[in-house]
C-alpha cells in the first residue's frame, strides 16, 4: 500500500475544507435532519414529539397526498414524453440547415430555456390572458368564447405542461444535435447509395444511434419534472390550489403554510426516495449501453 | 436512385425545412410579443384587435418599472447573490476537484463516491431543513441565506476532476522537477489549462443562480431583500393589472441571462453538455 505524503495530505485538507464544510453543513446535515424530522410531530420551527411512523401512516390516508402524487405523475406524462420526441424532431430539422440560418433557428428554440421561470410565467400569462391574450383569438374562433385557461381545471395541467415544453425543449434539442453530429456522414452516404428511403434511414440508422441520447434526455427530464413546483405554483396561485398541487408543492403547503414541519418532511422523504430510485434506474440504463 | 425518387426526396426535405422554420417562428413569437407589448401605452395594449407593432411607441413601462418599483433593488440583490454563488462555487469546486484528481490522501475514493451519489439527491426535498437551518443561524431574510444552500454543486466538482484528470502527467512532473509547490501547480498549471471550463462553468452557475426561484422565494419574505425572479411575481401593482409594466419588469429580469447566452453561446452549450454528462 502506498504511503501518504504528509505535505500532500495537508494541502489536500486545505483544498477540501471549503467544499466539505459546505457539503456537511448544507447537504449531509439537512438530509439527516429531514429523515429525523419525518418521525416527529413538529412545527416548521421548533421541537416536536417523536411519533414513530405515524406521519407515514397518515400519508396513506391523506387525500391531498394522493392528489399530489397523481398530479406530479400526470405532469411528468404530459411533459417528458412530448418534449423528448419534439426535441428529436426539432434537432433533425435544425441539423439539416446550414450557416447562419441554423444558428438563428437554434437560438429561437433555445433562448426560452435560458430564461427564469418568472419571465416564462409573465410571457405566457400575457399570451393566454383571459381578457386580452393574443391566443384568445384562436381560442374564441375554435370554442366560440374566451377561456380563462389557468382557471379551468381540465386545461390547467396540459397548459402548464405545454408552456414547460416551450421553455425547456431547447435543452433536449442541444443534446440531440450533439448526438446527431456524432453519426458519421459516411453511414448516410452508404444508405443513400443502397437506395434507402428517408424513413428507412431514420429507422435503421438515426433512431438506434441516438437511442442513448433519448435515454439520457428522457431520464433527465423525468427527474426534473418529478420536482415540478415553480410553474405550477406561479400559474396556480390564487386558484383552486388543492386540485393542482404537486409533491414539492405539498411539501411547501404542509411545512410552510400549515406549519407542520414533521409531516412536510415525511412527504419530502418520499419525494427523495422516489427520485433516488429513478436516478439509480437512470444510472443502470446509461451504464447498460456503455457496456454493450 | 431514379430522378423521380430524387425529386420526392427533395420535396420531403423542403417540407421538413419549412416546418422547422415555422416552428422557430412559433417558438420565438411569445418573446417577440412580450417585448413589443412593453413599448406600447397601457391603453393601447388593451385596445381591440392586434397591433403587431406599437401604434405609438413609448418606454413609459420601462421608466415606471425602473423608477416606481423596487426592481432596481431586486436587480442588485440578484446580481450580488448570483455573483457570490458563482465565485464561491467555482473556488470550492476547483480546489476540491484538484485534490480529488491529483492528491493522494486517505478517504479519497470514499469522498468521490459520496459526491457521485449526491448527484441524485433532489435539492427541493431539502427546503424544510434548509429553512430550519437558516432560522437557527438567524439568517432568514438575508442575502446570505439565499446564497448558502445554492453552494451545493457536486456536478461542478465532477467536471473539474474530469478535466484535471486529463491534464498530461508530463506537465505535472516537469513542474515538480522545477520545484513547483502544489499551489503553484493548481494556480499556474491546472487552472490556466482549463480556463475554458472555468468560463463555461461560471456562466452556467451564474445563469442557474439568477434563475433560481424556489429557494429565494422561501428564504426571503421582505420586499427589499427579494431577488428579481421572486419580486416580479410576488409583488403586484396596487392599481390593477398593468400589462406593459408587468412585461417590462419581466423583460428586464430575463435580459442579463439572455445577453450572457447570446454573447457566450458556445460556452453555454459546452457547459450544458458537460452538466448533462456529455464531455464536449
């Protein structure tokens, strides 16, 4: 076994101290405290009695918890799959363009991704404004009347999911373009010489070769959207929030608005477990293709 | 390939290109529509019909956003917290990345695995205990409270380690022969060789900090300490909805990150690839 060099160890210690201190104080400690808090009946700030698994049992009877789980999964379904497919389609389209047209078109698709959620909220709040929104013209033409989209329950989730796709699809496009550029032009030339149709080329060459990117994009989006809060909250605030809340929103509601820190932490633990589970699956899926 | 199938090929290609261009216009339109609205008078904004351009041009909405609201203060708060986060994250990550990549010390592998594993932890799950911790430290409603939890950046450490790993060993040995210390190695060799990565990570960290909503929203309740992302959505006009004013605050809130992106497109792209796990 190799001996450690004393001066090297001291240097390492000095270099690691800021990171480890931040990490310990703001990551490991809150994580452990979160788990402990979930076994108590505490307010947000202050001590509470140890109640064992009572909070976890309560969770199963909590109607709002099942609403939150359902809404989160519904939102994931509405956003992840369409944004992955759309990301690939846009990337295929952008990849055909050349020079400045390509840069301009890519920038158009990507620019929303860089904006804060609050800006996205303001822009789309205006686009779909029940009174003066420009999209009320086509809505009126189709439905015969103006529709307050964010105050109409069946439309709320699809609308926010649509806006989320508009906001974030640029990220997927970027990853797909990187993937498409890695496919050598020679393969396509060979396929063309063999008289392959466009559809055959896509199905036999492009699709299998970008599959790893698809897995990556879909799982990144999945993990991101399981944590959905910002857009839902912004568009939903002031409305019938109990019908549209997500898991993170429920954590916020119970811990911060209802002052039930212990119960809020229980929901946070479930969210934590859910996302770690998905991340492990993601890791497995990505490793599987690496070993092939 | 026959002439006929070649023609069909080109026709399909033309359709795809047209659709892509239409898509780009559709994507950019909300941005255009928001910006153009900010240059209209409030009474023109709510006029019947659609004015694709302002019938009367004005910067009144911007004047109002800048001088009659707390936007300037929120801007300053956003700028201070985002810069602090960027600087602190980069320093602590580069130092840790260098130690894990190049130095030999007990627990190195364990630390690396912990960092890799922590990548999976959803930060929004920690909001309650971050809040409790900040309350215990007496930091609620301070900019420090906004900064602290945003310093957790395992990905930045991972990227630095990766890039430090790929610096050729010959350079290191040559520098050590010349009597360089570990500090000189880091600051004169490893960091300068990776300025590009530092720039890319700095830009993406700044954008992330500027755009963050959930934590600043929880940590701050007094209007004077708010970030611009929280301020423009949580503080509403007492005089009813003023569309041009609301949108002009939003445009100003998004402007810094949009400008940073347009100036440093290549770096932003590179940073996004890196954080997604694709070495670009």
